[in-house]
């Protein structure tokens, strides 16, 4: 084997080593991305847990949260303010989840689960009653997303009310 043949063989080995290195790097990046998404979901759980625990531990606050979603006008001024703070907190968490989804920082199955939950939240809390007062506090794409959900929710509620009044 002469020097030229040895150089050619070395070049082939170098190419194979570079390809193997790129595959390894790609696998590492993929694994790192999965871990980052899992960490993001854990941080979202960490953000929501104190809120949920607070409602579970404080009966009065839970009553404000439930009554505010159905009978906001019957709350006194203090409880209306408390309800709106709770709503702001909850909506800010929802916005954070939406942002992470837009940036592809959470997995699709996690987002889809959140999306179903949020759609239910919008209906259960009659968000359409408060949306005009709070929508400017949120980022544009999230605000547009919620605007669409609120519109659908309001239409469904109005359609159900028409059906009830006919019967």
C-alpha cells in the first residue's frame, strides 16, 4: 500500500467518523429537546399547583371562584375583585402554555390536553362576560385565540338560551 492509498483510506474513515458524529449529535439534540419539553411541562404544573391548592384549602375563595363564574353580578365589590385576580392569574397561566406551544416548547399531546381543558374553562367561567375588560392585557396571538373561543362559547350559550325559551 502506498501513501496515496493510505490517505484515501484515511479520508474514508474520516468521512465515516464525521457522519457517525453528526448522527450522535442529532440523537443528543433530540434527547435534549425531549428533556426540555418535559421540564417545561413540569414548570407549568409547578405554576398551577399553588393556585389549585389555594382553592382546595380555602373554602371562601373556592366559593368566590365558583360563584364568580356563574353569578358575578351577585358578588360584592371585594369578591368581584378577588374573582378577577383569580381569573387574571388563571388566564396568565393559560397564556404561558399557549406561548410555549407556539414556540414548540411543549409536546403536542400535552398541548392538546391543555387545549380541551381551556376550551371547557372558557365556557364554564363564562369568559365572554369579562373578555372585553381584560383582553388587552394579553399578547396578540393568544388574545386572538381566546377571542375565537369566546365567540364560539357566546354563540353556543345564546343558542342554548333560545332553545330553552322556546320550550
